[in-house]
C-alpha cells in the first residue's frame, strides 16, 4: 500500500493544477450535489456535504456555484439527476483499472473512457473481470502539521483503521469498509482536521511491470482522471520509488 499512498500524495498535489484548468469545479459541484441528494442540504447534519464544501472553498469555487449545486442535489433546482457507474479496464501488460464515474450522460462518459483507453493501449473489461482483485476501503486524509503521529495512530487504530501513513505532513488513513464512518467520526471528535474522506477501491495485491510499461499505465491513470465525469481511478500497479521519480520528472 505504500506505493499507492505516495501516488495518492502526488495526485493530492496535482489538485492545484486541476483547479487552474477549471475542471475541478465540475467535479466539486457534482460531489456537493450528490452529498446533498444523499444526506440533505445542511452542513451541520451532513458531514459528507460539509467536506465537499470545504474542498470547494479551498479550490476558490464561487459561493453561488456551491449554493446552486446544493439546491440541485436537494431538488430545489432542476438538473440534479446524476448516475454513478463503475467501469473496469485493463491497461498495459494487463494492469487492472477500476474507474468510478458520476455523470448526467452515461453514453458520453463511456465513449470518453473507451477513447482514452484505446488511444493508450488499454481496453475496457467486462463487469466483474477486474473488481475481484480489489477491496472497497475507506480513505481519509488529515492535515498532520504539528500532530503527534503515535497519538493520532492510536485514535485511528482504536476506531478500527487498518493503517496510517505519514506522507508530506498529511496523515493518510486506510479503513475497512465497515469501519469507515466510525474512524472518520473518532478522528473528527479528537480534534483533527479531515481534508478528504471517501471510499476507494484498493488492490489485494500489486503487479510490478518494467519502468516504461509502468509509466504508460500511470499515463492512462492520469488521462482517465482528467475526464470530467471520472471521480476516481484505482489500479493494481506496483508504484515503485523509481517509477514515481521518473513520473514526477516527466
């Protein structure tokens, strides 16, 4: 999991670049919309919505955009019908990908994913062909600046976390699916600032390929994540320090 925690940190940093391109506003708006649809439009009673709004404000998303997204989610405005779809794919050398999509047009999303895969030596897989290689787990990012790692680890572990990783002043917490809510609640109650909290697909085992093939798969990963409708991408690629260095230098 260590390689994937480093890859997650790189993607966390790349969020600022996404914001400059403006694409992140679309995704953040959809996150807010879905959170409001699922748990209501109040930040006080809907923690998922609260986190989505915090992320939107951090990206300097205009207040009007945030309010419209909430109203679409609660049904006060039209345009709130969204579909959550999971696609499965193979990259170079059979690396497995799970692609989560939130869209108002499934045909458009599927066409964009197929085009991206086909242009980069990847292929779409049948339903169930890939997900058996992954587990659904909780992923929580906490601002670790000034935090005592051992104290934080005990809070997370006692609530049911599987692992805690310290990466560049961020504390990355991994939890079983059934313990996700309890761990997030315990961390928040202990006074730590949660910056991200979501469910992710995590590989049971990672597959190592040579550096050039690994970089091709990371490129596929990056291109898929850049699609407006794609919310998250997971793979079973073993991300080594050598591959990460080469990727960051590219």
